[in-house]
C-alpha cells in the first residue's frame, strides 16, 4: 500500500483491509510470525484459544481476527503500518504461489 493511500484511509478501513487479507491467507504460522515481528505476541497469546479456530473454519474466526488487529492498533497505533506491510508481503507471496515459505525481514 503506498503512502498516499494508507494516509487517506482511516485506521478502521486499514484494519478491515488487513483483516480481509488475514481471513483469506493467514495460517497459524503467519499469525505467530507477524506477532513476533511486530512485538505483540502477548496479545496473540491472550486470544490463542479463539485463534485456534483460525484456519479451522470456525464462524467466530472473523470476529476474533478483527479483535486481535484492533487490540494491536489500540495499543500502538503506528503498528497499523507494520500490519499492512506484513499482510501485503503475505498477499504477494500467496498470489505468486509461494506463500508457505514466507520469510520476512524484521519490520
């Protein structure tokens, strides 16, 4: 996402965009990697039981994802940019067919 686009969108819209990518492409390993890179593993652990339903198709997954992303941004609003970077990189890898082995440099 380029700077002019990201600054023009509200935090809510930006969170919803990351949520959409996460719902379509994130697996458990991606949540763990993202949380480690952003420094929000504690928030992920709090929601671990709910997140356990992530790729497992539970109806509550979308709500859980939104709650996790909102909690990350609420704690540190600048983390929205890190979430967007991670999500965009994962989306690019998914579209290229190389999603399983995403290795990202520290954000």
